[in-house]
C-alpha cells in the first residue's frame, strides 16, 4: 500500500513538474512572442510612412497650418483620421481635442519707431508689437535705458535691474545671457543658454519690473537665427493665451532692434555699442542713453479658438499613468502681401515631428501586448507663437501631471541623413537619458550634447512647458556626425537649404530629403517610450537640474 502511495505521489509530482515546465515554456514563449513582436514593429517603422505624412501635411492644401485658419481644420481632420485608423482613442473624454482660447493681435505695419534722432522702419530694422488688448498703444517721450542682459537672477548673484527705476521707461537689452559672451569665466552655464537668455524671459522680467517698453537687440550668433526670422515671426497675426487682465500686466510695447539700428542709437548717445556689450558681460549693468523713444502701435485683436490634439492607447495594467509624446502641428500660414510663393509650408518645422507622432502611434498600436502604461500623443497648436498650446495644456492638463510619467518631444526632425551620434538637447537634465542611451546603443550610436547649447534649444520647444511644471522631459534627435562619406556630402548640401529656409516660404517638402535619420530617431524614441511604459519606475530630474526643485 505504501509503495502504491509512493508511486502515485511520484506520478503526481512528475505530472505537476511537467505541467509547470509546460507552463514555464509557454510563459517563455509568450515573452519571446512579445519581444519578437516588438522587434518586428520596431523594424516596421518606415521612411515611406514618415515621408508621406510629411509631404501631405506640408502641401499647399494645408495653407501653412496657421492656427484658427482653414489650414487648421484640414490639419485636425487629417490627424484625427490617421490616429483613429491605427486604433488610438480620444484623449479628452470622447473628444480628440482640447480647446485653447487664443487672443490674436495684429499690429498695423504702418508704424515707425523713433529713438533720439533716429527713425526706424517696421521689419527692416525693427519689429514692434503689444500684447495688451487695446486698439492703440502710444509710447511717447519715454526715457531710454540700456540694461545689459535684462536679467534678474539671484542664484547667479546677478541683477541688471538693481538700484534702477525702470517704471514708465524704455529698456534696451541684449539677447542671450552673460555666459555666452564670457564662457571662460563660467558665468551662468557658460556657452549653454539658460532660460534667462530667452526673449520670452526678457519681456516677462521687464513687465515685472514695471517698464513701459523693452527692445531686444538682435544678433545672429547669440540668437542662433537671422534677422529675417525675427521679421517674419514677429510680424502679422501674433497669438497669446486669453488672460484675465487683458494683458495689462505686460509691458505696453515689446519689440526687437536690428544690430545696425542699435549701433546707431548708441552712437547718437555718444556710446560705442560693442564697448557697452563688453561692460554688460562683466556684471550687472545699466546706463541711461539720455534720449527718448516714441512709437504708436495700432492693434486689431480678436479672440479665437484653436485646438490641441490628444489621442491615447490605454495601458494594459496601469492605464491611468501616461507617457506623453509631443509635437506641434502648426506653422506660420501664408502671407498674401508677398509676391510669388506666399505659403510657409513648414515641412521641416514641424511636419516631420508630426509625421513621427503618427508613425509612432501606428507602431504602438501594432504591438501584440500593449504597454503597461498608457501612451498618449499630444499634438499641439501655436508652438510658433511661444509654445502656447503646450503651455495651455500643462497649465490645464487633461491627464494629471502627477500621472504623467514622462514627456518625449519631437520637433524639426533630422532630414540630414543617418548619424553616428544622438544630440541630446539639454543633456544631463534627467535620467530619461538612461533609457535613451540603451535605445541609441542598439543602433550603434552614442549620446552627445547638442552642437549649439548657446541657442537654448531646451527652452524653445513644447517639452519645456512640461519641464517647467516638474514633469521629466526629453528632447533628442540625430546628431552631427554623419554615418558615412556619402551622407556627409549630402548633409553639407542639404544643411545649407534647411538652415536658410527656417521660418521661410522655402521650408518645403523635398523628394531629395534622406528620411533615414528620421526613421532611426523615430525608432529610438519609440523604444524609449516603450521601456518607460513597461517599467515600474518613475523618471527623475538630475539633482543639478534647475527643474529638480
């Protein structure tokens, strides 16, 4: 009897072991199936899909994708159609849209600016506007001060406004921050621009200090773009978010001066502009110019509505936690006063990033097992007007920020061909770069800091709206080292066109573009999001990041 029981026990044990082994094998096979499916999906991200979306979105039919125009309606229809097709669900209840209330203000170009004995012409050597919701703003007999970089930064022991009363006065400030002029002195973050170097900060701080007007002196190197970008981007309809005070807390007049205009103004004041720049880079600095400024800005303004697009693939285990990818769908529309081509198609900026969002949504939807966390595509409006769509979303989030695990941004993707490196904009800010390094290594690529940290690119795209409110945000794309000699030659030719066409009507889709770099970057960022979405961890800011606190 005991032998029979032992035999039965052994038989049961063998059966249990066999079942367990089978179950284990089945689990391993399922895991392998998921892994194999990931690899297949990863490889299926194609240049053809990326190219077709880019070509369509930047076609003349979309009229330059300016917010609140027929071009917006066509863009929104296209995006929702494509996101629905791949199985993404509306991200705002039963809607794909988040309404963004914009204030459109258009300054009449029939204006002139006088500073002392100088008179300057709109778009030629100055651009002026006002964010106040009034039909006319008059700046008359306003004392002019040169205020260095216009920075008040206690953590860097720097305050250009110290002991200076700017209330009711006009201030002229330099673009970028003191670190750009003296990188060897380790001021601020050296040649890497901080937020204090951004034009948006200059206007915000001047407003806080009570100035009546503020003008930023444009120079191509510290601004990282030419005067034509200022003239085109700051003229015509300008957008802001609707505010409760009608813009009364902003300076009355905000604008730009060309370098040549600034040189003339300072010369008339008996000052050498280059010498004054040198003084301003040594420490907090201000000097009165002993002359007056005057300009009349006539505004037409109206409230309008534009829309962010929000689409979600629900997570399989923790659907309330989201990895959010961002791109902006908007560009500059068209200028009917121009002869010839009037449409700012915005192919590189940012039909490419929008195309990557759609290609990535398709890839996530084709996974056998959906990620544990939700994947959300947020394709925002009004980036070109100052990150307004993402700013509005971050301040009025559909998905709570404490449930937003990370933000991954795609803007002006790499049309210059495959690279050996990955440019990390704002390198060292968060441990999202650990995931990025893994994904880049799979492609045989290494992470590098962006080529022009002095341009402050981390503060110039939609991820910044999330970073400011504490959500770890990543912005990375193809670097500067081409994969081979043929790509290097192509890169030299194409880069001249890409740089020259930034915010110009010639930013058009070109069949000659090499989409291999965009494909690689889209695959890489797809893997980063996939890994984070399947992780139990929450990414963190680096202790040295300004966003840690």
